[in-house]
């Protein structure tokens, strides 16, 4: 996402990453294929560079090095987005998964 900033939203429906400057650029990962979420450190070179990246087994939105939300999917792939307070986002996703409130 070549906009410089993204907004990450976690709901019962999934995780949505939206470009702040160009809100029509968005990617939503539904909760149904999510096995679990975790927070961890991500370096752009580790996940394919800066921006929206696709590697075998991994899709990422990376605008900086730092705290990131990592989603493990049923396909074995991972979706990663660098975001402040990724721990809170991961806990919220995992709470939705545990409570069975996926739609």
C-alpha cells in the first residue's frame, strides 16, 4: 500500500487493512480461515520488503520495521501487517476465534 499509513480494524467478520489516504485500497482477511493470531516483530526484509508483499506462504502489508499482527491461516499461509499494539489486535482475534463468533 503505497500510501504511507494504514488502518487495521478487527471485527467479528475479520481483519481489515485500509490505506488511510486511499480508503478504497483495502484487504480483508475473514476470520473463517484464521487458525490463530499472534503479535511479533517484523522486519521488511524478512517479509519481502515494504508495501503490499506476496511470498510463497506469506502475504504482508509492511510500512516499517516493528510490532506486527501475524495471522496463521488454515491453508498454512500467514498474513502479516505491521501495526502499533499488535498484541491487542491478536488478543481480540483470538477471543473471537475462541468464542465462535465468526460470521
